């Protein structure tokens, strides 16, 4: 596949007193908007400013805003920058998260609850943060509980990353279902996913990585009114190429984003390095 590459306009809007960082490239693949930046830092800064403006616009129109948050290294700079911008009335924002390991406590170093509590909730005091209870003794009941919460709260924004096997949340290729009737489910993680958790420093070795996890499903993710997906760094280059150039299938669950006009994929030049420039 060859991509049409469009230069970004020279001028860029202001957020507060800061100008938006210019894009390196911008183009569509099917319905998905793809934006590429010169560095991960520039990408994260711009995504934070785009998100800031989107949230402010929503808060001007509605009483509450609901956000689905991802975790992982790709989200850290983005979350830090968004919070540091200030000015958002977080007391009117309801937060959910995409996934959690089964069988680890909320204070475990790899717990997504701990990640989000320390990096987000404790810094902003949202209206409410609904967590998936990964150490529950009744995992099926926990799926039902979280499903009911999501059914009562339309999602205005979903923040995503992409796994090295193409997963979204914990929807690995073997368990991803584009027509999934569930909104939250319990899944077995594949070895590529589990090894990625080791490689990124969240676990000491593969044996320590839980084999099962809770995840929001692909259809649930796609109900969000706006989706932002961050996939920087060289280790994501291969999956980005597959996602954007091969068929839309559960072999690469992230490829479903190409059917979502409300979604934008944000890359840096390292994660975009294998894409043809036409």
C-alpha cells in the first residue's frame, strides 16, 4: 500500500500560551486519521493539547464527561502533560480504565489500578474513578459489575495504546472479537503480550506475569465518541505497518481502528519508520 502524505499547515492553534507542535505527516488510512511527529515528546505534547481542547469543549456543553484510560509506557508523557496544562475541571469528569490483571492487588507494582491512581487520580481528584477490581474472588461477577457501570455512562473519550501483537487493551489476536456481544470479559493472555510486560519492566520474568486478565472488548472500545491511540517508539514499527497495510482482521486487533472515523493514530518517526512514503 502507498500512502498519500500531506504536509501540516505552517500555522498551528494556541492552547493557553503554547502553540501546537507542527506535524511531520498527516494522512488517512480508510477512516482512520494518522498523524506523525518528529519525536515522542512532540507527539505526547500535541496529543495532550488536542485532548485538553476536546475536553474543554465538552465541558462547555455538558455537565459530566466520561473517559476510558489506558496504561503503559506510551501514555506516561501524554498523561503528565495533560495534567500539567491545568484548567480542566476534573471534578466533572468520570474515569474508567481498559483492563486489569486477574489476581494481583491494587498496590502491586504492575497493577493498572496503581498506575492510574498514582499518575492520574491522586493528581486531579476526578468526580469518580471506577476501577476494575483485579483481585476479586468472583471474576465473572466483576465483569458484570463493570459492564453495568459502562452501560449507564456513555464514553466521550477513549485513550489507547497498541500492543506489539496488535492488541487493544487485553484483546489479543486469539481472543479479540469485532462482534463481541460482551462489554467486559475475562481472557487468557498470549505469550507475546506477557513477554511485552516483561520487556517494558513491569515484571521480572514471564513466570511472574498473570495468565489471565479483564478487558473491555473491541465493540465497547469503539462506542467511544472520540478515540486517541498513541503508538510511539521503534518497537511498535512492525505492528503499525501491519495495522495500516494489511487486512482488517483480528490477527491484528488494532486494525479495527481503520473503520472508526472518530479515531486518530498518533505516531513518532520511529514507530512510522516502516511505512512507505509513496
